[in-house]
């Protein structure tokens, strides 16, 4: 299917829930957050669309906007050989439905988005940090998270105090 | 009656057969795996955060550190993504050089995979053979760009250097002898009884499951799915070159993935051979003064070019406000860059879609159906993961 046909098929089924369409380079459709699961199910199952392959899920932070985050999905159809990008925005405390029930691959992708941006997914089987340690504070890919911190030095200082005699730490020995 | 107890074994992060710093917590019933939980992040360097704080040109050398076995592929994917963002057309000769180096990288990556995979399963000789041939390709890289692993072989808008006659001769020599070397590996493994017992019917995954788990590259093709981005969405000049997509026997086990990768190495040789025949002469860099710095000779002799060079190198360039996703068929699968530009010289957000991340996720599925502890090692090997790109 070409871009126009894909847009038409989705528009027919969800006339109310599409917020934005951009087809300049890659086909991008922005949809309402609370409809994401039913739209995803439709994309996966509808004859002609058959987006059977989840390429990627990515979170983006726009601190200046009222609904702060974007979740961006990239889908691809191995059967039909076409691609689509789906977007949904949500505010700081809001939840978005997990699509793990449609594509198993979403499990880790959503954990990564949660880990690095703090976006929470509803009905996710195991929403835990994946790349950072469980006790990590903050979400590094948020725009207000600093690039360089003295976290490492603080940690080292703490460890030195615990394991080395006081004279060594103070540089007297 | 004896009490039955489940055993929990911690494997890694420092373990030779986890191919890097992967940690697996394996629950065992006797020798049979009941559950497997991967723990990632031991190599997390925050590359995506770093990308938001570097100009487009500055981030290029960082991409070498993603899949450090096949750095050229990362460079290619990144350059293509930025060029798509800018709407930049690359000269044809540069595209051909890119294809030649990228296919050599596919061979390098598969050689390291075969070497370590076979070593994990107890075959020592293929390791020596594969690293012998890998050395030849690394020498070619060294002749081309001066480094062997972290290559930064391409630039945004083209390639920095031409393939001169010596280099071309060296690559052609390698392509001529390499098929006979693949035969050597095959004589050691393909009909070896121990190899067959260790790989056949191990780590089976069906085509539907593979697609649902977003597998890509040889693990997907090993299930019989004919999916190769070089054919489906041709980039560079792959649409002008002839090659086949191997799909194995269609069982989806470790042996199938072994067959697929061996055949891919042969196909890569075929592609390089054709590329040399069809390669036109011409420019190496696109002519776009705002993005591509002037040639070095001019920078050294003319003040305008020096200023121009300084501008591009220190400030970078401003791409239009838009977002693009561009992916390539890297040796390990679909490698894609999703770049959001806000019009400034630094990307607003860059997401790197790496093949190993999705491929590793399927390890739980592959370890079902009574796989044993020793098979876990075979399955990690057959997925061909690199932690540098999983953890980013």
C-alpha cells in the first residue's frame, strides 16, 4: 500500500482519533493517547495494513509543552513491505497503554522508554528499569537531566571512606 | 523420596561465552532450563544523551562504539540517516566505495561470530582460521582509513578517501581467496557430527514468533523469512547489484542460522566483485558547501576555505526541522537511526534502533522446550549479540 491508501484505511476506522498527519518524508500519524492500543491492534490485524513487525519504540521529552512526552512507534510490515510512524503525546503523570499484548518485542522497548524517560505504561508485565541499576534516581534522557554530574565522584568518595583508613582519604599518608 | 529443588545459576557479567558483559540468571531443573532472565546495562554509556550534546559531525566517531565488531556498518547507517535529514545526494563512486567496505564489514562480523561461536561449542580450530582471515580485512581498513576497529570510514556527504590501486588489488586478492577459506570452515563444521548435535534443533523459533519478537538479520532469515533491507528498501547502490538472500532449511534452529551466515559471506564476496566492475569514476563528496567542508589542500592554502572549514567544524550545520528514520541491513540485522531535528546544529533526539537488543529479547523464547544449560551457550552464540550496541 502507498501512503495515501494507508492513511485512508486508518481514517475510515478511526475518524475521530487522528490528530496530525505528516507524509513529507516518512509517513507519520499522531493519534490520541487513550486509543493507542486499539489503533495498534487494528494496524496489526487489518487486511492490507498488516504491520506485523515492531521496529522500535522511542520516547521524546518536550519540557515546554503542556503534554510533555511523545511516544514514537515505528512499524513495518514484512508481508506488505511498507512502514509507518505512530505518535502519541502524554503529560508528566499520565499513563499510556502497553502494546506488549500485540508485539512481544514491545516488552523491552517499553522498559527502555520507562527507564530513560520515566514514561509509565499500563498493563506492562514487568515495568522495571532495564539499562540503569534499579536504585538509580532520575531519568537521563529528560531534557532537565544534566549531561555531567558529580555522581561518580561522590560515589567514589563514599566508597573510599568506607574501605580505606582516614589518613589515606585525607592524603596524610 | 528425594526433595526436588530448583537451582538458580548466575552467568556473567564476566563470562567468556556471554560475549561481553551480559548477565543471565538461569533457573534450572536439573540440567534443563526453566526460566532465563537477562540483565543488561553493564556497558551503558548514555550515547543517546551524548548525541543530543554533539554536532552531527562530532557524533560520527561515537557510532564506531556501538557495534564495535562492525564499525563501518554503524558509520554507514548514521551517515545515511543524516543525509536523508539534509536531503543530500551522495556521488555514485562514494556509494560504491561504501558498499564495498560495508560488505567487507559483514564478512568481518560473521568471521568473529563463527570464531567465537565455534569456540564456545568446543571447536578450537575455526577460531584460528577465522581470525587469520579477519586480520586481512583489518589490514585493508588500516590501509583505507588508518585504524582497524574504530574506523570512522565515511563522512556525511560521501567518503573521505578513494580506493587507490594498491588497496583495490588487496581487496580483490582477498575476494579471490576467501571462498576457498569458507570451504575450509565448512570442512571443519558443516558435516561434523559434534557440531550437528550441538546446533541442530537447538534454539528453535518459528517464523511468526521471530517476527513478533522483532528479530532481524540472520536470526529472522534462519526461520525462512526472506527479509533483507538491501533488497526490500535498497539504499546506496544495492539495487544495481545482484545477490541472493539465503534462508537456510527453514527450521529456525542454530544450524540454520549458521548456514545463513556462511552463505551471506559468499554473497558479500559476490557483491564486492560486481561493485568493482560497475564502480564509476567521479567525485567522492557531495557538493553542498554548507555541510561538506572544502578539500584539505584548499584549507591549507586559501584563507576563505580555512574560515569555511572552521565554521563547519566548530559550529556544525543546521538541518531543516523534521524527523527521519533510516535503517540498513547491518551484519546483525536492522540498524536504524531515528533523528529529530529542531533546526539547530545538534539533534534534538536521536534514537538508535539496534539489532542485538531485539534479538537478545528472544532468548527466553528460544530456551523453552527443554533446552539445557549447555544449549544456552549455543543460543547466545547464534544470536550474535554485541553488548556495545545493546547497552549503548
